[in-house]
């Protein structure tokens, strides 16, 4: 189709537009000449001034007519640098020759992916323990969301990783979370509902009868005027499990930007102190506080518990100092429907289809 022959010069390609590509947009012509690169990637390079036409910058919409000399400064794919060691501090709760127990802060991504190719827990692990380059995913066996804080385990050897994955599959790993949710839950319960991709939004999860089994047990620790503090225990580890299950109870997690109330806050029934604390809380109020498992080398059951994250401590303190409610004050509820408990889920089948991720994920 084209007689142009790319000539690599270091990290630069020099091309000549052939006549049969005349009349096309620059990005379309380049994609046909360089099919190994996506059109969106080429458009990004054009926008960043990394592509010139006859030594002049151009735009993706510029028409080419044949004979133009194109110089492309090829940029390596960011995923090529995902497994690079970075000097990022780690809060290590426990470490031996086989495993590490890490206290992950909110804001840290666990595994590199689109939009987060660097600055992840994986990059930090490779710097702390270079030998992890020989272990798949640098020893990561389960994940926490970027804005979920708390404890997770990392395998330091392939044997330990295999053992831990089997424990997760057998549901013998004990994981306890703390969550602050909107609304007032009145009794402990269990949500036993499968979770899969939301058919209306591929970036979200949802209750889905064609998804994978998901079981969350929750226990009320403290109840406040418009929030409830919960202990949540996972029997499975599906993506966004606690967040989706709490949303299904009409008691979504405070601060959750995806499964929450989209910034709708019951200001009228909160004191100014609590309003300020909630407005400054910019993540889901979810923290992995305890982890228990069989040590992969000794077969000894081990358990670790960490402190609640500081920002959640501050939010709880503001809730505890909330002014007492007046008896004649209107009760606050987000929904006219009652909050649900385990009995409400026994015969519910109004869900859609799709699947989940393969990796054992977080809450």
C-alpha cells in the first residue's frame, strides 16, 4: 500500500508519505504506516509536538497529499516501565524470608495499570526487595483500591505466592475492614450477592447474579445520627466488594466517589464540626484493619492488626462529638425504603450479567 520505509534514528522515525495516502488526515496516514502504534497514541504524540511535517509542527486533522517528510519521535509505551524499582517509603508491619505485611496508605495504587504506571506499591516493593523481580506481580496476591487504606500481604517467593493464592481461593484468609457508612443500620447482617461488571458502566461493579460469589458480613460498632461505623469481614475478595454491598443496603460508604451519594450530604442534620470533617474527607471511609492467614512456610496461623487510619479516626471523633438530637427533630433517611439485612437477600434475582477480574482483589 505504501512504499515508505521507516528509518530508525535512535528513538526517531523518518517517513515519507506515499501518494496513495494523499488526502488523508495526518493521524490516519500515520496509523496506516505504523500499525504497531494505536491511533490514539499517535494523536498524543502529534499533540505533544513529537511529530513534524516537513519540519513543521502540525495537528491530527492536517491533510497530507503525498511526498511530505514526517519525523516521529517514538515514545516507549509507559507499561514498558511499569516494573521499575522506585524509592517509595513502605510501612512494613512484618517481614521475613517468605512474606511481607504492608500497611498501604490511601492514595497509593497497588499494581500498575492505565493511568498509574508508576508510583505504585509494586514499584516500591521492587526497590525494597529487588529479588521480587523474579516473582509474578512482584509477589502481590490481592489488592486494595487506591483510596482504601490498610493491611495486605505480599509473597517474597514463588512458593509463598502459590500458597497464599490457594488460601485466598479456599477462603481461609481472614480479612477485617472498618467502614463508615451513611444512614443508620440497626442490626448485624450478611450480604451474600454475586458481583460482576456493571453492564451500564464498564469501570464499575454491581450486584450481578451472573457474576462471582461475594459474601460480606457486617457488624455495627457505633451508630450516629446520620452515619454508622461498621466492622466488615470478607469471605470472598471481589473487586469493590464492600463498596458495592454497602451501596446495596442503601448505606454507601462515606466519601465514596463511585458508589456513594455523589456529594449529596445531609448538611441540615449535622453540626458545623461534622460538616467540615465530612467535606474534607476526600476518599471512601474504608480501612483494612486486620489480616489472618497460615504462614506459607511454617503452616502456623498468624494474624496482624493495625491502627485505624488517622483521617478515619478524625472523622469518627467528629461524629462522636455530634450534638445530641432533639426528640422532635425529623429523622434523616436517604431512601423511603428500609435498610436491608441478610433476610432481604434470600430470593432476590433482579440482577444483570457479566464477569469479574481474575486477581483476588480488595474489599
